[in-house]
C-alpha cells in the first residue's frame, strides 16, 4: 500500500469502480455522509484502480484536531491511524491499529468514524483515556479470529 500523499487527494466524489462489495459499500456510506463531514472538516480519499488489489485510504482533518486515517482493502481488512496535528507533536502516532479484519457493515463503520471525530475534537495527545475509548470503539468492528 502506498504512503499517504496529500497532493493526490482533491477529489470530489468517492470512486464507484470497486469490484469488492466491502469497498463499494464503504464508499457509498461515506458518500452519503460526505457533505456533513466536509462541513466540520476536510474528508479526502486516495485509491489506485491500476493496483493489483483494490484499496482505499480515507483521511479526515479538522483544524488542529488529530488527523484520522483509515485504510481499507479487499477481504474486509483495515488499518486505522490517528495522528496528532498540534504544533510540538505534529505527526505523533496516537492510535495505530493494523491489519484488522472488520465486519462488513459500512453504515456502522461510518457511525464509529463520526463518533471518533466527536470524541477527539479538542483533545491533545496527553488525553490517553480519550484515545483508549476511541480504540475500544474501533475494536468493536474487528472480528476476532482463532488460529
């Protein structure tokens, strides 16, 4: 998966070309909420239709609040990153959840995303309890597997 590149964002609509049902539903759910989300911050996305597998990266930035980065790819996989956006610790990784297998419920996913935005609004990187709660919310979407 490529590194996040802010210059490649600036898109108006989420893509409609995904063959993967999971990614298609995520895009459709974010598309329905994008006007509201863009009212409170900047919602951007990146994908590459020429890649060997389907994926999308969605980022959300609002002022000096932490940046939320979600990466989704085929087979219900996700990475979730929240980074500080305040001077002094800008870029500091506050939450890093990698290679999660998550439920195929795009509406719930967007709901947790909006809850995350509300919870981290106005927080600093020292608010550990807030970030533990946010991480717990995202873990509710994860499917636990037994080897």
